[in-house]
C-alpha cells in the first residue's frame, strides 16, 4: 500500500469507528450502504467588489485556494446587469468542490479551528437544511481560517460552505453532522 492510501483523515476515522455504528443503532439501517455519509463540501466566495476591480476575484481565488488546499474555479457573470455595473463574463467570485480526504480535512478544520474563532459565535443554526440532507452555512469573514494571514489579507470576504450528505432526510443529516462534532445551537 502506498503512503497516500495509508493516511486516513482523523474525521474519517471518527466516522468509521463512532458515527456509523451510532447511526445504525439510532435509525436501524439493514444495509451498510444506507448509512448517511459526507458526499462533498462546496465552498463559494462571491466578490461583489470585483465589478470595480477585476483583480479582486483572482485575489479571492488565491485565498480560497489556501483555505481549501485545491485550486478553485473563478465564477463569471452570465448576464449583464447595468444597475450593478456588471458585464457578461466578468469574474465575480470563486468556488471549489472538495471530496474524499480533502473534504474530511476541511470539515475537521472548520469545526475545530475556524468556527470557534468566529466573533460572537453561539452555535450553528440547526434549521439550515434543504430538505434533502444538505446543510449550508455562511462565514462572514474568511480570515477565521488559520491558512489566511490576517496582516497580508487584502480584504475580508464572506464564504458559503455547503455540506452535502447522502442522507435522505434532514433528521438523518442533522444527526450525522452532530456526531461529527458540528456545534449546533440548542434552541
């Protein structure tokens, strides 16, 4: 076995040893493939200021590359909207999709390092599910991630994080994420 295959992220190990048996016990799955798991994590950074300065989108993409550990795709405007001074095909943000090891590493860093650094953090909203087991959260300042040097950050942008799971219902997904140490707010 090569070195790349031997390494298992800490969160993936927790999923295999703790989360999966707990989900089987709680929901009574008969087939091991029915057990919900993380599918992918999508990070999206919209940069509205890039209408005035097109370099801002590439700077945001570089920051997103540091956060994700993977090269993002620069998103471009599909339509021209004169009110927003937006032209067709103008760069307006960046996005990246994480899967497998990088996904587990990112979620681990998000939960253990980034979210506790958010100012006035009182927990994640437990209702931000889409009805199909996917969870979305917004981070107002991308500088909460340790990869971003606060002093060298050109600007502070928001970041959308969408965690896609294979769960069929929101309850299954909520339990999966709770067992993966997502700090949900208690109402």
